[in-house]
C-alpha cells in the first residue's frame, strides 16, 4: 500500500513539494467520482438514484462521518457525464440536498483488506456499526434487514468494534439491503452502518441467543426473537431518520449551482483523500470519519422506520417486477387502490425496480401492508419505504422493454381515487384476492365481452361472473372470480382503466377494478 501512497504523492505534488493546482482543481477523468457536501441523511441508495441516469454504477463507498462518498461507474463515460453535468452549472440532489461531484484521483474502489475489490456480491453482508451508543442484538439486526428479504442467520461479534454478519436466502435480497442501509443510522445520530459483502458462503450458528440466531433451526433453543413472527423490537427503529425536507428544485439557488453546497469549497477545491485505488491516502480518508455525530434527538422530531408516516417523504421502493409485463401505467393500476399516485419512475441501474411517489406517507404504508410479498407474473413483489422525500422530474427517461417511457407524472390524473375526502371514503382498502369488483362498465355489456376483455389482456378468463342490478342503468358493476390470487392481481394490473366503447356513447367507459373480499356465490 505504501507504493500506492507514493504514487499518489507523485501525482499530487510538484518538484518543490507544493500541491499541483492542476491536480487539485482539474483531476484527470476517472471512472470514480468523489462526492462532497452530502446530506447527513444520505445513504448508498440515494447516491445510486441520483446518478443512475449518467451511467451504470459499479460500487459505492460511503464516508458518512465526512458526508462524502466515492462512486465508481462501470464505464468512464458515466463519470464524465456526471461531472460535466455539474460543471455546466447544474446541481445534483442527493436525499433532497445538492452535493458536489468531481473526478476522483482513484481509478477504482478498493477498501483496505485482502482483495475486497474483486469480491463478488454475496448473500451474506458484513455490517460494521460506527458509534454504537445503544446495544446491537439479533433482534435489532433482524428488524432493520427483514424488509429486504428472508433473513436466515445472524452473527454479532466484537473483533473490530461492533460488527455483524447477516445471511439472506439470496443475493438479490442482500443487494437491496446493502443499497438501502449502507450509510444509514439505526438510531438518530448513532449506530451508523457501514456495509460490505462478506467472504463466507454460510454462517455457522451454534446457539440462538442475543448475539447469534439461526432462523432455519429452532432446535438450537432460544425464544422466537421479536424480529421474527412476533412484534418488532423497535416500534420506531428510526434508522436513517426522516428524509431531508425538499429545498427547492435544481437551480433554485439553494446552495447549489456551480459553487456547490454552502460551506463547501466549490469547483476550485479538490482533495478526495484517497490514493489511485480508492484506498485512504495521505490526506485523510474513511479512517477520519469516526466520532460523535450528535445527540440522538438533535433533529427535534421523531422518525419512523425508513422515514415512515412521521416523515415528509411519501416514496415507495418497489422491487421484483417482471419487466416483460410491467410499465408505469400498470404499476399505477395497482397502487392507485391504496392512495393517489403522483409520479412513477423505473430504475435503469436496477432491473425490475421502481420508485412510486404517493400523495402522503399513510398511502405508502397502506401499499406496503397490502402488497408486500404479493406474487404475480412469476415474481414476488418487495416493497419498502424510501428515504427520498420526493421524486424529481426526469427530463430524458429511458425506454422500457415494451417501448413505453420509464417515468410518468400522474399529478391530476382522473383515475386517482383519493382526490378528496368524499372520494377516499368510497375506497375499501383490500389486500389482493382472486375476486375482483368491477365498476363503470357500459350498462349493456355482456358477460362474454367481460371475459374476452381479460382473455385478450392476460390470456386467462374468469371462472365466473356476477352482475349487480343497477337502479340507474347508467353503468354496470359486478364481480369476477379467477382461479388464484396471482391471476386476480395480473388481471387487475392489465385491465384496470381499460376504455370500452359503448353503442351511442360519445366517450368510452373507463372500466375500473379493485380487489374484493366478497365471495362470489354460484
């Protein structure tokens, strides 16, 4: 490593020992981008979300104590696009706050250790808990990791401070957890998480207690931890507290622009504290970020799990989408049952993932409570509350596999069902089921036409249908039943809000669907 430091010194200093202004102010293009002036709430997922449109992100190294990070793009063009965008006077918002981006002196991210740069993603994560002011137990670790996938084993140890390994049942769940939790606080102002992929392929647990647990082997003893089938240990875990408030759009003058955020050195300042390989250099680095971050209650407000109802954000993270079937409108068809949909954005850097901004945090909680782990189109849906306070407009969205746009604004859409208190009261919040309630169909529609509607959309016909008598005869309502819950979800996603022409009608009827708890009697 000394050779790398020497290499860094040669690049950063002139013959007389002074720093070379060219290296300080205009570092050479690199796949790595150095980020400064981050919000104290920013996590790895916020960074990926903020820069994903410039290029695919390979890795992120968070420095939460310094409010900095390194981002390594898979292609140097992604890094160039990102930096040039900022150099043109634009601001990139991360977790609701503008940050400053410049090329790093590092060419790749490599944490100290034995070749961790080559370590592939693993289903086991290594957590290092910085500033652990409160006890870290398996209950705590299970509570914060549970929303991202099936946790199989947890082991906590104190070899290098407080660390833990969490084993998921698959790599995708571990990836989601790492992106969502890396850099977050378990409690406000302390217990900050640094997450890496671990080396082992399986954790060995010899007993179930507060420092180790095998959720697949109850024979090891111990009571079922609160993070399992019972109530969670932390009613309001507060890791990654409430997201930063919206401070205005890019270019609004809020500390952004080419000068960077307030208190930051602006475009003329540069020293990323790393050598040419993403390791701590002679001018500082990750090792300096330890220390108190502030009192646990410094925010002056409470926050719930991932910025829940107590926060200002109302953005839902959606994972596990079948991209051959899903697009913005079809996601809208499903989520509009639980709240007003404001914006939907599919993530280019994470296939099968999207973000949905709803009208309020309560709507996000309703959607998660009813749709998390729902199975349809061969995939299991995974939902969690995002720390991002809002979805920014995407000026140049990419194209989805079906040719539609990856971003859509639904503000003011007439198919939203919670537009006022009177309309909201008519919506019965119901979990997915195989029975669908349909309404606003043409009054003279025949059963065969309804069956054909579903057959055309999903290749499956309802098992049976029941039509309700209408007093006004202005429209038709009723129930249709499918063979399974998955078929019911697929039918609603594909057919909800389908326009149907009616003889003599000036405008088509918008065929609407929702889930029903009412059994369809023969």
